[in-house]
C-alpha cells in the first residue's frame, strides 16, 4: 500500500503519519475484542479446510452504490468438521448459502458467519459452497488508507469505482476466508457493470458478455495463488493500450487501462513500468505472475498493490504526488513513486505474503527498500544510498515495527522507512553486492507463492548471511531504540561498545579512523583497539542506521 508520505519531511510527514496510524496514545491503549480474534486468528472453523478456488461473480451498480452477487468457495477437507467460517462485514449481508443445490443454515457473530454443513465432510474431499450476498458496502473515507469502495465520477461525469481494503479486509465487499494464511490456488472474477463502462480485475481477460439488461459482464482469471486483499475491481470509462516486455521468463504482457482524457499522459508516464521490471527482475528474480500478466489501472485514489493489477492515481507526476519521498536528495523525483513502489509489492506482498498482518513489515520494509534498489539500478549505487538515507526523516521510533499477533493488528508505520534502512544496514554487513543480490533473489525463489512468518524470513536471512541475526531483528523490529556506538579515546587506545540496544546486540560496523576505513565488531560491553593515534577522529559510515557518541579522552 502507498505509505511513502511517511518518508516525506516536515509537517507533511507528521500529518500523513497521524492519518495512517493514529496517535501513539491511541495505539498504546488499544484493547482487542472477540471480533479482532475472529478476524485475526486461525479459528477452528477455518483451520479444518484448505481454500483451493474462488469464483467471485458480482454485479456492481454505481447508481445506488450496491454490490450483489455470489462467491463459490471451493475447498479441500483437511480434518472432518461440519461448521465453516465465512467473513462478510456489515452493512453487507449473506442472503443464502448452498452446497450441492441445498440451502444451508448459518449464524452470525459480528463479521463472522458460521455455516452448518449438511453433507458429511470427509478428509481429502473437495467441496464447494456458494455464498449469495448483497448490500451497500462501506464507503472508504480516505482511500487507500481506510478500507471500502470509492464511488467517484470522472471529468465526463461517468462512474469511476474501485476498492481498497488492506487491513480492514476484503470481507468489506465480498464474502471470503478473510485471513491471510490461506489463499486460493486460482480464481475467476466476473463483474457485471453498466454497458458503457469497463471492469478491470486481476489476471488475464477471458472475455466480455453482453447482457440484455443494459449491462456487460467482464470475466478475468487468475492462474496463481492470490491474497484476498489483492483482489480488485476497477470500474470506469477506460481506454486500453499495451506492450510486451522481454523478461527473465519470456514475453510478459503489460496492459494499461486509463481514463480517456489521460491517454497521452499515461503513454509517457507508464514508461516507468518496463524500467521497474528491468530493475526488479535484476534484484529479486523473475516477475512472479507471468501467467497473469501485469497491469496498471487508473483509479480514483493514490494506488495499491492489487496482484497483477496494480492501481494508479498519482496524477501522472514523478515522486509521490509531486513530492520527493527522500526529502531533498532529488532522486525521488526521477521516477513515479506509485508505479515503482506498488509494483515492488508483486514480489513482497503478492509473491511472498505475510500469514499475520502483525508481520506486515515483510511487505512494506522490503518494498520500501526496493525503491532505493530501483534508483541504484538506474542511477548508481551512491544515488540509491542517498535515497534510502534521505527517507530516515520519516522514522518516528515510537512503536515497534511488529504488531500483536492473532488479532489483525499491524505494527508501526516505521515498517516503511525504518524497515528499508534496516535492510540497507544489513546489506552493509553482508559487504558483498553479488551475495546480497543472490539473497534477495533467493528469498523470492525459496518462498515463491507462499504465506510466511517473520521467523521464516529471519531464519532464512541468518542462514544466508552466515551469522545469527536474532539480536539484529530484535533491535530493529521489536524495539524502538536506535543503536548507539559509544567510543572513548585514551592515548593510543580506542574503547568502543554498543549502547541503547537489546541484550546481545552485536552488529559489525564500518567506521573511518582519520579517514581510513576500519571495521569494528562492537558488543554491549567495552572492547579495545590499541595503536590508534592520539586525537584520532572517528567517523561513522552513514549507510548504517545507527548513532554515534564519543569522547576524545577518558
């Protein structure tokens, strides 16, 4: 999701930070409810079945802001059970549920609906329930940061409609298994709209059906696993243009859908899409969804990482709405932030997906970091470093990056700039650019099309880097303090240690002693280096996200 404004300086940064995440006091006093648990945990009514396929078939009526339709949920029985949880948030209502043509009974507990299955559920069986529903879904008050549907009109008075629902849940507008741990292996999306409009959803276009009631139905098919918040509908009076990209796995279809009046601007601005693919395939490996193609779709909000259907509303400007996310470095104005950031999520969010939103840093830290890798690929290593260092102005260090588990609770917005700087710091520790690139590509290969936990990512990185990174991640993900390199100079002896850290913190760090490069291995107790010159000047390599404090003599 687009939170780059967390990286922009001064009051603009502070205002956006409050909009996105609320005040620290609110977060500290948050209490969790039964509904948080029903949404955020793998309940017994979820655990026994493995989601394999969705067919979402809906009619969207912009005239009265309603959605009505059916979701066919196909699943494999892991352990026999007769009670199944489906999620749908008010004011949307489930009208009926069928299995094998027979209507089933169900009860509701807030956003969770529990279906009583009549057919005996046997281990290994593959069954389907059809969930019919309808209503006026929640209208997003501040898309994409608040979930819901955005109902707007374009400059010509035509309806312009889109969803955005990360965090608040896909169940705001369609009934699903609304937990990130389980994804369908594939999905069909059929959307009926007024005949003068077009729907663009995820995956490959399978055709349009002309109805006899003034509507058309657009059919899309997703051949890969897809997370629920990545499912989208984008409805408007679109025009389409396309191109082919010769990538690591062959030819990739690039399709662009924009409002008619923006066609010429889009043909210029969307040149960043192949530039993005060139950089990210270099760093992260092949685009993960060749079978589904890649789309950019204009929408009436800033943008989001809908899988294979990235939404765009950045005003056809470079930067983030014309502002540099890296402060005054200037590098953030060399590209369209939304195209680069949201597309980076194809690797980190859509390919590798968190199991629990408490681990949202897996999406946002890596994708924030991808921005400077894009800059580096096209403008050089120094430029990339300046970009990521420039984003530090947006770090608050008020709350940990990781949230509370099993209650649908994300961590601090620091997962963006602080997370990106954490990864940039780790790269310095690796100190081998080829190895670092291999690690990033290996992540996307090792966890290809998987949902993962923080522990899996930590373990993988520790193994590949070749050192136990537990204290490193405890410091940057679970603590709010900035590590401080303390040093003291007594004659020709340098004493140094880490302070302001978690127990066992032991990050190696590059410094310059009178301009000469030196690697130190500080721990949380004093260590000594003899043979230095009296009056020596110690300078920290700025690529490390740490602080330094020293004395010239004891």
